[in-house]
C-alpha cells in the first residue's frame, strides 16, 4: 500500500534563452508504508530536486504527488503547513543546519512554536523526548553549533525532523558529511527510529553500500528519470539496466580499491547536461551497449519481475550484449 505516489512528476527550471533544466522529467514512483526506499544516481541527476518537489519546498511543473490518498501537488496555506508536520527532510550538511548564533535549544524549539505548541513545558517535554530518542543529553540544548561534533549535530538534525512526529522522512545523503567512524551509528539510529516510530523513509545516497545495508527497495535515477526499480536483493543480484550495472560495478571496484575495472571505464564521460537532454534513451551517449534504436526511441517501462521495473530496450538481452551482472558469483 503506497504512502506516497508520484505520477509523471516534472520539475523544470528556466535556464535562460528559452531553455529548460529538466531536473525531474516524468517520475512515476511509489513509496510503500513502512519501507525504506533507496534513491541512487550520480550527483546532478535530480535526486535532491525530486525530494524538494515531493516535500513541496518547490512547486511541481507538472504531474501529481499523492500522499496518503490526498493529491497534495497544489495544496497551499493552512493545509500545506499541516502537511509539513507529516513530511520532513533530513539534510546532508549538519554543520549548516542550525543558526550559529543561537543555542540549539532555541533552534529546536522554533518549529514547535511555529506549529502552534504554545505551552512551554509541553515544548520542553517534546524536545527532551526527541533528544532521548537520538541519544543526546539535555545539556546540548545550551550549546551553539560550533560547540558540537558533526555526529552530535546530525543527531540534532534528526531530532528536529522528528519533533513534529512525521510519518515520512526523506534523508538526503544523511551521512556524507560525517567521518566514516560515525556514519554507521547514524545509519543504525535511522533504522531504529524507523522501527520505533513507524516511519516511512526515502534514503537518497550515492553510496550503494549504505543503500544495500538499509533499504527494502531501490530506485535508480538517471538525468531526471527513474530507470530501474526493484527490491534490494533483486537489484543487487539481477540488475537489468546497463546504468545500474555500471553503478554497481563502480561501487564494487571502489570497495576493492581496484582501479581500471573494465566496467567502470565503459561508462563514457560525464553525465550530459539536463538542459540538452539526449534524444531517445537519454543514457544512450554513455551506454556501453547502445544500439541504433536507442538514440531515437524512448524505451518503455518493462517488467522483468513482479516488483521489478526497468526502462531499457535491451533489458532482456543485457547478458548476451555482454554487460555481465557485476555481482554474479558473489
Ligand atoms: Fe542502453 Fe539502449 Fe538500454 Fe538505453 S535503451 S540503456 S541506450 S541499451
Ligand atoms: Mg544532491
């Protein structure tokens, strides 16, 4: 049962000279109640813009966002404010998340005031409850951001996101600004909280190890479009899109410290600009197995499995076209 359903969602920005940045370019995707959905892809592929559009930080250009059965694409005013309690964002950079001049207590209290919790004791109680959940002491409320570690600040960011008791969280690279030593702690905390508080999570990450560790399903995004969605194990063992295979191979090579992995070098060049989107399959200029049809015909969504979708003309011939699955034999 989906908590969130995106239907052909589009977010374009003007790029001057009558051109458009196709940041999000027709995304249809569901997030089921209680799941952790991973959203992966290279930086600049539109992951963060998709998140901001879904959370109504920016208005969609076209398409629909349905949250818990309600079309929220155009809601405004009071209803939008109510919605903001249910849907929260955990940002990437804990160091820039709080006003450096204020104590963390003052910063943490602001959303409670803003959402009409007038009673001081009640606000205090809610703040302490959330500090406890994220493993922080009350004394941190008297400190300023500069007096805290990155790990403490990221816990604060999570506490703030939970303050209004949301049902849905989007975490955008929640650990990428942190030391490796505390990344696992923060990720484990997110999983615990998700269980305890019955949350539904979208985890945006370029780190496939994180995604493999935490997510129930994974969606792969390329240049404003979702190109493959599958349950975690299915995606990692039987990826059907060439781009997914290249990402997985790159991640394995990185883990092994290997250089010159044949797969990685087969991905040609940088991602193309979202202003001049390639015709046909937009991955074709970089695709190691592109055929003639790929530059002119947009691939339809195919279903390699019950819960597995992919947009590639050759998803069922990918093995014979010789991009072996990078996790074969593991
Ligand atoms: Fe590659 Fe063609 Fe598949 Fe696109 S449709 S991913 S270019 S093989
Ligand atoms: Mg981003």
